[in-house]
C-alpha cells in the first residue's frame, strides 16, 4: 500500500550537542534563521538514478519514501558509511540548523553523521529518528559556502534521506554581476551587444534558480578560445563580457566566434544555448 506524501512541516525536538573541531565564526550572525534550502544546489556521493531516488529528491519539499512513494527520497548507491549529500550556495551563508528526515522504512537507518563546512570545521551527531519524522540539529551559526552531511554509522545497505532542510541566513553583500532582484522565470541569454565588436562585448544571463553555469567562447574549428565562467550561480540577471582575448594566445584574429552555455539547475533541468559573435580588429 502506497502512503500519501505529506506537506513539508517541522516538529521541534531537542537536538544533540555537537562537538566542534574548530570554533564557529559568529561574526555578524543573524538572530533569526530561515529555511534557505531552496537557495542551494544539491549534490551527493551517489544516487539511485534507475529508481528516481536522486539527490534532488532530498530537497524537493516532499517528505516521503519507501514503503510509500519511493521516488520521493534520496538513496545512496554505495556502502552506507562514508556516503554524503552536500548543499552548495552561490554566495556565503550563515547556517545554524539542519532538519533531517531519515528514510521512512525501518531497515535503513542513519545512526550517526558528521556535518562538514567549507572552512574545514565539522560537528558530530548521533542518530536520526528511524521513522521518517523530523530530527532537528542546532549549532552555533557559522559562515560557509556549503554544508555536507556525511554518514558515519548506519544500519541497512541503502541509506538516504526523505528530506534534508538547511536553516540559516544569506550573508550580506551582492554577488558580483547580479543586476536584478526580480527572478527570471526561465533560463535565457540576451544577444551580445555590441555585435560586431572590436574591444568588448557583453551579454546578460537570466538565471531562474540556483545552478551550475558553464560558458565559453569557441572558434569556427570548435576549439575553446576563452572560458567565461564555470561556477555555481545565484538566481537573477547576471552580466558577463568578452574582450576578444583567448586564454592562451592574447587577442584573437577577426572573425566569427560562438558563445556556448550550459546551465544545470537545482531542479535537475539541463539547458544549452549557442550564439554567434563577430569580432573585428
């Protein structure tokens, strides 16, 4: 019998006391934390793609899994101890709480885990509830670019999470290149301007959700001329430019070039874009 997926909600419970290896950076931390899961990009050491049990299912806002809807949970595809799931952010954040929902089945159980942060520090915790209900773990807020949950003890061979929520605060400051606070609905890139050009041309990238953006300039032979970006990006409209130079040979010769872009969004969607650029000396 299939259980009905429940709407994301939280139940307060007493958290374990973490043991810090490095003192937390509490400079300018906020007093109130918010669910910032949707601002990050999730990755994992492995996932069961064939069953639809991918990492993105741990942050989709739906708390369910086998024996209910097994496609609504993340399940690792390797031996349980050492597996990890990570949430990366395009700009620094303060994090002070996580909420974990273990897989609902009683056989596979996270009995201990370690939270890693980008500054090299980590905190240790014991088991999560073994019935798919919320387990809340709080710690002194710290600034980081990502948070990673590593399983250090487990029962069963198919550990994972029905849901993984991260609570914190976006650090102050604007990400370089962000031009608008209005979030685009779809991914697209404006035609470069000016075109043709002989000094510098620029283009705006409309980013609807956190994701990984790769952009590069290619010549007519298909050879990479210059990498524009290959990084995690925040939602919004961001501006990039190309000055007619290559990564290795300085200023390029006059002619036709191509802008190739690939965007892999948090939701799992993969989009590609190509445009022509004419460079004149």
